[in-house]
C-alpha cells in the first residue's frame, strides 16, 4: 500500500486486541511447501502460522513500528524474510505460489493505489498463483469515538476506542488506546488511520483490470457464499 500511517504510535497495542479469526481460512488454502507472500504482514500474526506450513514466507510491511515488532516475532523462523515496503513497490527474489492480503485492501485510498498494488502482487505470483484477500464493504458513515474493546491481563486493563469520520470517499478512523494498572491510567495513545470502503463491483473490476481471474467470493471465513448486504468480501483469485 502507499503507506498513509496509522500504526506508528499504536503498534505496541496491536496484538493486545486484534485477533485473527481468519488464520485457519488462509492456512487451509495454502499447500505445504508453498512459497507465500504476506502483504501488509503487520506484527506477523498470519506470517507465523504460515511459516510452519510454507517453505518460505515473504512478509511485506511498510510501517517501521510494525516491522520492528514483526522482526522480533519471526526472529526464530529461518524461512521468513521481512521486507520493508509498501504494496505498490515491493519486489521478491522468487515468484510465489500464494499471496495473502488481509486487512490491507481498505488502506488503498483510490483506484491508482489499488491498481498499482494488485499489479505488484500479480507480478510476484507464479502463473496460476493464488491471491487470497479480504475487503471491508460496509458502511462509510461517520460515528463518534466509543469504547469497543476491553482486555485484562493480570493487573493491567487495556481499552480501545474507535470513531469514524467520512470525508470525500475516505474514512478517517480515530483510535485511542488506554492502559490501566490496578485501575490507574498509565498510558494513553491516540492515532488516526485513513481507510476506504470498497464495493463488490469495484473489487471485481479492479481484480479483472490487473489480470486476475476470480474463482470464489465469500462473505466470511467460514465459506458462506457472498450475499448483498454483507460487510466483508473474501476472495480467492488466480493469476492468469
């Protein structure tokens, strides 16, 4: 992606809250011994389980703060290469069997960024290689910041607040994280992350423009066929 920020201050809180219920979905569609690219790898929560299955994983991550955590998390994996790059400009020494693009498509803010990123992914895949991706296609309505998550770890309590403000097709997500020890506030971090809201038609069109052939579209990671009104689009596409 053309990295627009949003993780530099909040990266240490990322793994406290965000789970990846989609990990099993991605693993079930990667053959043992595959070469895989995890584009927008974050802290490596998909990269690490992929490394136990794939022959090699290229973890592409543009955020310096997230990359630092990613490097630590995969330090014991001799089959993971971390590449500091956005999705538009990365290149790999080997073509991949599979590319994973999870929680990332929403960070492409316009069609130029979407096309450039999907084109780079297309080039990194072997002929017939697979792209597994998801996209948010829900509401772009503004909403005030509110508490959405609470996590407890011994004496520590962590809170996450999220708000949204729409501006000319871009949704600015406002994040605030608070950490309490024995009920006393010890840290508070605020950050903004611009994202876009896609449409099913827009995703299909962009994949077609960049050379992909769509094989399956679901509305969740359980394999439920996509229906209008869903807020998540999960796609398996193949390089022609």
